[in-house]
């Protein structure tokens, strides 16, 4: 039986391994410890007989908004409802901490489907450029623009939220790594 609970500090090396393997980031153990110290209640684990087999990690994004920075389940435990259980537990903790909304960047494909099935809707497509590089003229509506360090981030209208729209945005802007940003409002916040 899989148990969903808050991750203990002693399990952070295992969280880092899962996060780096399945979320496609290369985070140091020190970074994972900082995340835990920031908001340990936003780091939820799925445990099978004491072994960490999944995680959900959130980080405050704004006063009322939390970013789901990663969610993973090891291959051997997929398609058993563990991802949805992690997401539910994460949302419950986020609402309990006073957050009203969850946002996340999706990897595409079945991941987009997973979040859609769990009540998330695409709110934009995130396109990234070098801050000094040219911004192509396209027919897509840019809803917001931010600069973070050397990166310009454009938040483009999500259209129908389907793969064809995402592919069209990627091609028009020349960013093959553009992703959907999904969001949901939390109940009880």
C-alpha cells in the first residue's frame, strides 16, 4: 500500500534523484534542501514499503500562488493513481498554507493530458529567448512578458491548448522547448 505524506529531511537525497531523473532538471542537493527549508509542507512523497516512489514539489510563486515545480512517479508505480494522489495531497497542503492557485509548466504529451484530467487548464505558452536576441513577428498574442536574468519570457495565448497549437507557437517563435503553463484555482483557500 502506497502512503502519501510530507517528505522528511532525511529523504531529500532520494527526492533529488527522482526530481533530476523525471522532471528534467539538474538540481543540487543543497537546492533541494533550501526548497524543503522554505516550505516543507509543499514537498510531498509517495512511499511504498518505506521507499520513495514519487514526489510533488511546490514553491511559492506569488503571495497567493504556488508553482508545482515537479511531480514524478517511478515507472514501476505509474498508472496506479499515485500521481493524482500526490497532486491532491499537494493541493490540499497548498490551500492549507493560504495559496489560492497552482501553476505549472508541463512537459507536453501525456503530461498535458494528466494535468487536464486533474482539473488544470492551459493559461499560456511559455516561450524563452536570449534577452538581447530578436523577437520574431508572429500572429500570436503575447499576453505577458518578463525578463529574468539573461532570459526574456513571453507568455503567449494558449489557443485551444492542444499539441498542434503548441507546435505552431514553437515553430513561429523558433523555440522548440516552448511549454504550456497550466493553472487551477484551489478550493478552500
